[in-house]
């Protein structure tokens, strides 16, 4: 008789950023003395997926099945991977699936232009520079600028700020 063995018994994807994917491997083995026929590999639904598959395993053979977690939103998710076979003692094997979707942390950068919108890296005082914040990832609710000349704008929601340098020098600007 065929005897299905599935390892591991459950799949935990831990935390995956929204929009990204993580694939884990599940191994299906035949510990019996006859050919194991896997009739169906099915996942309960998004955000988990596995290719629908049917296959046969000779005695002592094994096959890896990739299971993917791709959250489209934030939160904890659970599902079940079901494998149906001709193992008369275990016609269906259910493998619990779980994972957490998280919005990626925000990343921020900026560009500097003059009043006409042209890139700016040097100039003569007094010099007005326009700073434009660019972000990816999670939402940013506040920008804090340090213009490197003891003047800063903090707690602004504006993604574009202008700053006038009144003295000559080299200034390091930061945005957090």
C-alpha cells in the first residue's frame, strides 16, 4: 500500500511585506510499498497559492511542492493546503498555513532644485533651494528637515519646502 508523508506538518511564513512574496517548500514522500498517486494539491485561497498538481511517487520517492504567501494587505492570515491521494489511511492531508502581511517601513529621499526646477548643488548666497521629498513604503505623516545651517522645518506634512541660505558654506541636508 502507498503511505503519504508530508514534511513539515505546517508552514509558517512569518512576516512578509505587502506586495512581496515568499515561497516555502513542502516535501511529499511515499513511505509505502506501492505507487502513491497524488490526485490534487489545493490551497484554501489568497494570499496563499500552490500550483495545482497531480503526480505519482514510486515507493521511497519524494517530491517538493512550492507554497507561496503573497499578502495584498496588512494582517495575520491563515489557510490550509490540502493534498488528496490514494493512501487509504489518509485520503486527504491538510497542512496549516499562516503568515503576517506588513506594510513596508517608509523610506525617504529628496531632490534639490532651484526656483525654475533645475537640479541644484551649488550657488551663491543668498540662495533659495526647493527640496522635494520622495518616499516609498508605508505612509509618512510628518517630514522633519535639517538644512545644515541651524535652521530646520519640523513636523510638516508638506513634501515640498523652500529654504534660503543667507551665508556661504557647505551644508549637509537631512530628511527624517
